[in-house]
C-alpha cells in the first residue's frame, strides 16, 4: 500500500508500473468512458454549443439577464477536443459532439466583423465580446484535434485561428502571446499571463502534430523557454503566473480566483512538467533543458504543494511556499497524474510511480463519482464545496488523466490514438 503522506514508500524493485497492467488500463478506460457517458447526451444544447451540467447531469439554469445558456469559448473547444478523443477511441455518437461544437465555434463564437473569437455568448448575442489568448489557444486545440479525426471544417478553423494568433496576439520580440483585447482589437491593459501561454504551448504542439508545420513547434519552444527555462528556473522551479508588459514577474498581482489567482499554482507546474516531456520528445530530444526542467518542476511541486496530512494539492501557495488557497481542486491532481506518467515513461526513477499511485488513490477516495461526475472542489478538510466551480466542470482535465498513462509521452492523445489505436 502507498501511504497518504508524501514519505518515501517506493514500489518494490521490479514492481511493474500500474500503467503496464491490463487491469489498471481497463480501470482507466472505464473511468474515461464514464466521463464521456456523463457529458455526451446531457451537454448537447439544441440551440448550439453545450450546456454546463450539475451533479445529476442536468443543464444549469441560465444566469439572470442571459438569453439561454451562457457558453464560453474554452469550454466549447474543450468539448470538441475531448470528443475527438472519444471518436478516435471508437465511442459511438462522439462525432456528433465534434460536429456540433465546430459549427458553434465558427458560426456563433467567431467575430465575423473584426475577426477572432468572443469569450462568451448566449443564444442571441456575445455576453463577453472580449478576445482572450486563453480562449484562442483552446480554439486551436479543438481545430487540431478535429483535424485528427478528419472533420472537413477543421482545416478552415485551424487556418483562421492560426492567423488571428499570429496577427493579433503573438509578440515576436518576447516569443510569447499577449493577453486580451476589446472586440475591435484595442488592447485591454498590459497584463501578461503564464496560463494562456501554457495552454497555447499545448495547442501549438497539437497543431504541429496535426499538420507537420514546424512553425507551430517553434512557437511552443519559444514560450517554454521564456516561462520555464528563464523564469521558473530563476524562481527555483516555481512557475510565476503573472507578468508585467516587459515580462518581469509581478508578485503583487491579485486577480480572478479561477484564471488568475495570486502566488503560485502547483497544478500549473505539474501541467508544464507533462507538456515539457512531450515538447522534448517532439523536438527530437535535442533540448535537454526541457527534460531537466520537467523533473525539477515535478520534484519541487510535490515537495511544497501536497498536503502531507490529508492529501491533495493546495490550489495556490504564496511566494514563501505557504498554502494560500487551501481548497483542493480535481484538476491539479489530474495534471499530477499526467506528469508522473509522462516522466515515468522516460525515467526509471521509482518516485514517479509512487506519486502516480498516491494521486490516483486520493482521487478514488475523494473525487471520482461515476454517477454524479468528478467532484471538482474540496475544502481544506476535504468536504465538497462550490466556491469557485458550479456543478460539474468540463471533462478536459479528468479524461486526459485517465488516458495519458495509456500511451508514450511522444505525442498528444489525438495523435497517439490516430497513429497507434487504443491497446490494453
């Protein structure tokens, strides 16, 4: 057994990794299928896009003042990405979700006048017409994943969002993306953020895998160099979240508790750890700093971000590594699993397997519910709460945690499924 604490209890020498065992692989697939089943039919909004769901898989009621359900561009895009994966797994009906989501992105979320994609719309109009780098990163991910399943509209969407990112968001001098704009592309402030750049790195790798165009990979490597090799290395492998216009770390920044919390966010360091292994592989294992950084980020984050008494990763830490927001969310654990699996696939250090088992054990006890969806938020005593998230958030992080361990770390899930299929 693996203890809940973070003390060293390594698997015995010669013990096979869980991810190589048929029963564990079936368990992972079973949990992924449960997530797809939970979201597939209830999320489908006949008016376009997808409903957000409560714990009983019922659509959440519209917010006051909205004409129908409010849909965010990143949530719509994540559904397309997730169900492209489901389609490549051979799950019937997933293609309908991909088709529905792509149509909504192009017809309703795309700004036909000024270009780009609105942050949020309801049944009739944009409810937040700003243009966010974070949202455009996920449009690129959705388009790339849809290309892997051969959707005829995917190349058009990918070409469009690629041009928007190049023309409106990309800061060539910095080698990273700017952040946010008004509908007419006048800038909103001077904030620069890690989160949007991290997800753009993920999307750029997916676009490279879908097209083979080296320019996507060059941009991904540029972002990683700035955020991780420059800044995280200088911060002793803490990932800074917020920056000034000149890309200096802004330690005093306090913003939105979901997308821009103050301090550092352990889940993002773990996410970067996984992405860096993939980026290192896609680049031919040439840039050795990436695999070094992936390991250092994982070691640092598990040492400071995990609650050694009750388990789970704190949502945020202050700059002295003390817990700031002590609630536990599902997604940092999901990213910890992906990082542990990726590192274990290229490094025999048994601590990665130890952490892989520990994190899954925590999720199995406190988060996973096949009937009511994964519990997204726990308080510091591990009781379910709804402070930031309402209902059941989209399946993006959870389903990737279930499926990433089934494959090598040299490509994203859509690429792996298209190339190799799903094997037990």
